[in-house]
C-alpha cells in the first residue's frame, strides 16, 4: 500500500471530504493544465473511493446497532467482511 493511501485510511472522513471538495474546485478552474487536471482527477477518485468505503462501513455498523435490542452488544462486535447486511424493511 502506498504511503498516501495508508494516510487516507487513517484520516478523518471529514478531512478526506474537504480535500475532495478542494480537488473538485481546482478541477473547475479553467487555468489548470491537462496534466495537472489528470493528476487531480486521479487523487479525487482515490479519495472518493476511500470516502465511499468508510460510509459503507459506518452504514453496516448502524444496521448492526439497530438490529440489537439494547445496542450495546453490537458496538463491540467486529464486522465480518463476507457478511452482507440485511435489507431494511422501510
């Protein structure tokens, strides 16, 4: 794993999202050259993937908490990567 990717996994979600917003703003700037835009786009895609992954992890944890009666047991259970969360009955 690259050091920049490792750093992104330890960064706060909000910090990652802020960086992603900065990248989007830079890409909207018409003065950015093609090579720089491509580099920014690649960084943005990596950040977006990381953010999406974090959101999916949090969603699974919330679903686990909602499935328990008191919510305490679920907070200490590790999430299984192979286990798919049940679909909500909304």
